[in-house]
């Protein structure tokens, strides 16, 4: 370290700043604070002290906040920079040690991650150390709840526990201006339709939530948060949801930015709910829409202009990914992709991509439009007609088609989505010419692979090391029969290399021979 410090001291401050900014802030502080006065001056800059992330997953996979590392942060580093810290991102397991290590007079933003319900329930109650010390100080709060076992009430309905944590947050912190509340559970969306009327923080300006239905969105906009200027909502429906008629047409003049992601299919919602809701936002400057419409007219440029854009005179940014899934018997004249593009003739400042798919087995016509460059972190229902492009923000994709995916298609996918970490494939059609010699596709970040709804050819496509190169830490979900066929009953050499890189294997089906799986997947935890 002394030799390294001599080399560092020979570099000008500007170069050191460039080097240090390539590292995580907490790594810079832990490695260089206290070594000498010059380095102390550099690393005490607000560039490195304003925002600290003390989360293991934010660093390399092997990085751990050991007791020794935590002790030094709590005893030496945090007390030296406490007045410079404006935002802290902390894991649940080390939160109390960090927050009680010193005073944080200028802390206004707090991120709390991987929280169990029981911990959060204690943390956000009256009298807790967090409420006592920070209820008047925190203006931005980011909460991520960890997965937990779903519980049911006395009537067999799933308990909605996270809503009580959300309510406590919004009522305990007196000066909250921004709340971002999320959960890693697919079934723990917030729902507001069955709770008693609650008086929330009137200061809230920005809200990010994941909810169960569009009605929950309308409940949040019924006057509870009148000052909101930014609202990001993800709707993640589970099961069958009823949508009663909603007649609230009160304007939302303060709302400047609205983002709506609906992960389910929206039957009868676009005309009846989405359009009336958006027309309540006359002063919007930024709008983002992501949904699949399964009933009604095809949503194209003319439709968007007539129903949305013409009612928002201040709109200067509009991004969207919209799919219209229409029954073929409802269409007299099947519009071509050229027809679709012509409907966007007035979108002069935007690049609009479209593609059309006809699914004869399901009797559906898919009309897909999206703005480009693409800014969401996921892209669903990609087919053979996908036109390509570069999607550097996307981390999760799903592939779907009634026609087979050839190896060249996966090559295009890997090139278009270079940073994906999760891929789901739904295709039961076998590949053609699947034994031909081909380029090896490298997925540099892929760690989750779902092939449950895939033909065995695609299982072989991803496990064959002469076709695909996987990382050493992949989680694979697959049907046992498909896996057995793709590996020639777990004897094929060319699939064994990638199988040795699987660290978690989730197998579906009957008559599973566990001993064969353990031999063929030597590093995998199998369930």
C-alpha cells in the first residue's frame, strides 16, 4: 500500500478524481481516507461523500460488508463525513448500526432495501429511533420490501400487509416530498380500495408505486395527493379484477410528469379509463405509457393524437410501448406496417417503430408500436418480426411466437439487448436446421433463464456450448422432460459445459431423477 500511495501521490488531483469516480464511493472512502492529508482532502469532496450506498448487491457479487468493514465505517469514516452526507442507501441487516453511528444533520434522502415486513413494521411505528431522529428531516424515502410467505385472512383472501407500511411512511414523516415504494414480491402490490380514508402528507410532490389495479391508481388521484407533480405507477394485476365505473373528472393541474406501466392485458380500459384519466392532466409535460390493449380499436398515431396529445398543450416528451391485440374476426381490412407508420405522420420529432404479427392459432393480430430510443428496462412479447435496434437500458425480455426461433434470431436478440440479465422464452415450435454450424452467442450479463414454456430445441440452444456461452452464475427454470431430451438423458457432452455453470435449477414435471440432475449440474441448488 505504501508503494501504491507513492504512485498515487505522483498523479495530479484531476487524474486522481477521474480514477476515484470510477469506483464506488464507499470503496474510495474505506481505501483512502486517513492515509495522508492530500488524499483526505480529495476523498472528502462531496462527490464521494454526498451519496453513500452501503449495499452488498451494489458492489461485486463477492463483496461483503464484514464486521471489520462496518466497524471502521461506524467508528471512523461516517463520524468524519457525517455533515456532508445527504443520501444514504442501506440494507436492512446493517441499517441500525449505520443510522446510530453518528448524527446526520444534512441527511434528507434515505434508501432502505431488502426489508422484511416485521422489521419495517417496527421501524415505522411511533417511538422508533428512525421516527424520533428523522421524521422531520427526511424529504425523500426509497423502500424496497423483500419477498415473504403470502398469508391469508380468515376468509382465505391474501393479506395486504405492505399497504400498512406505506400508510405509516406517508403519515409519520412530516416533510416528505418523494416516496418510492416497491416490493420484490409479485403478489404484494399495494391496493387502496379496501382501506379506510387516510390523510396523507400534503407535501408529497413525487410518488413511485406498484399497485394491483387501475382503480388503485384512481384512488390515489382522488384528492389524497393534490400537490403531486410527478407520478410513476406500475400496475401488476394478479387474477381477475373487476373495474367498476369511475366518474371522477376532477382536473389534476399540478401533475407535470406521469408514467403508467400496466403489466397485464387491458380489456375495455383504454377508452373507458385510460383516456378519461389522461384528460384530467392538462398541464402534463412528460408522459410515458406501457400497456397491451385487448379490446377496442387499434391504437395508432391518429388515435393517440385525437384522444391524448391534442388535450395536452404543454406536452414536450411522450414515450410509449403499446400493443393492440385484436381478434382477427374483428378486422375487415388488415392494416399493413406501412399503414401503421403513416398514422404517425405528425410525430415529426419522434422516431416511431412498429411491427405487425398475425397469430393464427390464437386468432389474434398484434400491432406493436413504440418510441425510440427505448428507455424502459424491460421489453415483452418480442417476436420474429422484431426489427432490431440497440436497447441499452433493457434488463429483462420475453420472447413469444407461434413460428420457430432460429439461431440467427437469438444472435439479433443478443446484439440488440447487450445488458439483459433475465430472459423468458415462450415458443412450442421446434427449430429448423438446429444442427447446422453457427456462431457462438455470448450473453455477458444473463443470470436468469426461464424456459418452462419452451420446446426442447430452445433448451438445447441455450445449453449447447457450441451455440451459446453462458455466465458462471445462471438460474435456470425448465421442464424436466425438455431438459432430459435436450441433453440426451443427461449424457450429451456439448451441453455439459453450460450445465456446470448453472447455480440454481428449478425443474417442473413428474418422474424427476434427482441423482442424474445432481451429477449433470454439479454446482446447482435444485428444486
